[in-house]
């Protein structure tokens, strides 16, 4: 009979002495790191200082344990105690760092909750010290007394807020209540509150606003977002009335340059505006556009998909949340601001922020209306420029306060280039609001002032922002046609696209593209040399250039085809080396040219080296629209080849004609 083997009791695994030593070393390092942190300034000073001092005492304890590393061998209960202590120290360190790096105003509003957090961590530390086996280690008498003292201190912790912090918090809430009731707060009281928070100048307020805006992105709760928006309004108002503006503050300039240096992924760009999408939506054809751009397209009377040309079964716009999240993540990685275009990050229903912004705008416009010295005017306009960029309410308030006619006076200040830049950029920011487009077009001198800056601005930045303003205005169909009839607009845009820096060339080309939506304007663009222009910049801005050429060829008739004839070779280069979006536009342009231009255009295209191989490649790897256009172009080329073999004599006489306009033979669609 088989005998069962004896069952041995399971061996208890004891932790390795090396692992124990590593844990104590980690505790020492972490407690030393925490003890080197600076206590919080202005707010929660006692709480943070107390936590830092406790970390210093714990560091002494762990140093004592490491004096004799050979004897360190932790029991399971002691090991668990040390592991939990490590977690508590990590949380203390993270809490202090989080409070140090965030907004001071938001920190003030959260002082009751943060005081509780400090208290709870102290209690957890007290519990761990209670079970700490002092007798298991050969500690000196001083260290034993230190552990007892630390335990007693932790047990006496209270969740109370420092009275000074509580009074300051109540003062801020009282100010917000006054503003909600449209009562202008006492400026001396407001200044005292800001000084207590360490906000003593324009720069400090600007940084605080940026910190609060970042806090909004980190919040999920709508009530918290509303509270932060109210605080932004309060700080912005205080910045305006207490510290004015700093003429050295040019955050938009720096951001604009950094944006031009960063390559935006093609999938993140709106096919209409070619700019980064802020609120991507899907239309009935399945294509994605920025909500603002596609809304303008539909509002101007179009019922087709701009990219594919398909008739839209409906005009419902479905948010593309997956793409929006990807764009938001990319913007954070690039340290670029990201706000939803529809709301500009605004939380609705915040009365205090609403009234604070209104008060700030009224203060600034009144200050500007008395014709202050140029330096003071520049500071005020710079502040209005910043406000006009924040949200729709601010844009509405500024325009309703009568700022546009005042801003127009400063557009002609070529002897003060910074002032001119700030004035035209403020008008640009205001034009984002639809109601303000009408104001700018109707206010005497406003449109002409912007056009004059485009033609003869003191700096490239002023000219570029004037072009961007015209782009914004041209989003309204009636205004697009009106702008297209002005020779100065077309000439100014072409000069900027030809001679300006790359980022401002892009502004000009995108505006030209918008104007090319009107057939009558396309004729003027062709007469003004737009085809030669885009051919000249196609190596610098291939996507923008070929998109403009596609629109011009589509609506410009035979004159546009004739003008575009010499661009075929350059278009073939983009077909080989361009992005998917650029290759798609080139393919659509070539199809239109071949259909409308006759046999000579097809013959010229056929001379391009490896053109069939390029077309075949695009049919396999291009976008859906590019594949369709490539298939069409291939059929056109093959029909031309067959026609050449059958009617060689007739076709040879046609292809020797020097002027493409003499060949009126139209190819089948």
C-alpha cells in the first residue's frame, strides 16, 4: 500500500534584511526631502510648518536606526508600520507641494478642507507612532524622548483654520457678494486683501489669473469651476483698477511666435481654417471640422461638405470628443492654452465674474476716452486686448462700452508701433463675436482703419493681425463679398503673403481663401496675380498655397486655368512630397484644370515624370477624397492617350497651340 508523504507545515517567509534596510533608507530620504520644503507663505503657514517640523524629527529617528544597519531586521508588524509611514510622508509632501504651486486665491477658498487634510494626515502619523515598537530597537534616550514628544504633538492636532486665514477668506467672499449686487468694492480693502495674499503688482495678478485658469482645467465639479471663474473676475478687476497694465506684458506675442514654431498635426487642423481645432465636430459626410468654421460655412448658404463636396443630408453637428481629448492632451504636452471655442472655457451663470468683468471694462474704456498720454493709452489698450481674448461676455462688454471708435483712433499711429499692434489686435479679438463683426463693418472708419494697417502698418505683426481681422469679418457672407470688392484689401493681402514672415503669410493666405468663396472676388484675385503668388510661396506653405489654388481654379473659370497652366510642375512636386491634405488639394486642382482647360493641360500633365505611378500610389494610400480624384485623373489621362493614338493628326495640331485658351475641347466628366 502506498504511503502518503508527510505533510510539512508551510514555511513562513521572512523579509530580507536588505529589503528592510532599503525601506529605512527610503524613509530617511523622504523625510529629509519633506523637511527641506519651504512652509506655505501667507496661508496655512502653521499647518505646513508643523508638518515640516514633524518630518525633521522623523528624519532624526531614521538616522538613529541606520547607525547600526546590521541590527535592522523588521518584524511583520513593524514592517507594515514603516510602509504606512512612508505612504503618509508621501501624502504630506504632495499636499505641501500642491498648495505651494497652485493659485493663492483658490488656496484661500480651500483652507477649511486643506486644514482638515493636514489634520487627518497628522492623526494617521500619530496612530503609526503609537504602534511604533520603540523597545525593539537600541535607541538613545534622546531619540526615545523625541518619539514620545512627536507622538504627543500629533495627538493634539486640531482641524481648525488659522483665524487670519478665515478672516481673509470671509473678506473675499464679502467682496464677491458686493460685486454680484453691482456694488463697486472699496479699492483700499481690495488692495489690502491682495497684499495679504502676496499679489502686489500687475505681474503677480497676471500669474494668479493664469494659475486660476489652469485650476479650471483640473476641476470636474461645476460648482468649483463657477467659484474659480468668480475669483478670476475679481483678480482681473483688481489688476485693472489697482495696478493698471504693464507695457512689457506681451503674452500673446510670445504665444503667437511659439505657435508658428510648432508643427500642428494635420489631423488636428480644421480643413476650412487650417488652424488648430478647438471644438471638433462631425458633419453628415463623416468629415470633422472646427465648430466655428463649419457653422460659418453653413450659415453662408452652403449645403455641401467643404472637403468632399457631398451634399449634406442634414446639418446636425456631432461633437468629436475623442479627437478633442487628443488635441487637449497634445496642447498640454506643448504647453499651449486650450479652450473650447464655443464657450472659451466659460462657466455659465457666474454672476460675480460677469459683474466684475463689466466693471473692469467700464473702468478701462472711461480711462481711454479722456485721451491719455500714448504710454498710458498703450497700457489700457493692452489690458483691453487681454480682456477681449477671454470670453464672449468680455467682447460684448468692450464693444457695448464704446471702445471700437476709440480704438480706431490709434490704428494710424505708425510712430507708436506697439500701440498700433495692440489696437488692431484688440479689434481682432473683438471681431470673434458675431455681433461685433457688424459693429466693426458699420462704425465709421473702423474697416478702413484695419485695411490701412494691412497696407501700411508699422510692423509685420500689425499687418498680420489686420489680415486676421479681415479673415474673421469675411466669415459673414455679405461682408466677404464687400471685402472682395475692395482693391486695397486684395493688394494688401497679396503683398503680405508675398513679403511677410511665414506665420503672417499664412494669415494672408487663409484670408484670401475665405474671400475666394465668392465667385466675383475670384476674378479680381486672378487679375491681381493670386495664381503667381501661391506658386511663389508653395515651397514655404504648401498646404495653404494649394488650397487657395484649388478654390481659385474651381471658381475662376478659364482665366484661372490659363494662369495656373505654368504651376503644374510645382503641383507635381507637392504630389510627391506633400502631406495627405496637400496632395488631396493638388489632385482636386488638377482634375478641375484638366476638365476645364482642354487637351493642352492634359498633355502638359502627361509630361510629368512618373505621373501615373504617383496617381496609383495616391489611389492606394491617399484620403478617401484624394483616391476618388486620383481615379478620375487617371481616367482622364488614359482617355487622352487613347484619343492621341486614334486622332493623332487632329490632336497634334491642337497640342502645338501656344495658348491654352485656343483649345476649347472639353473632356468628359
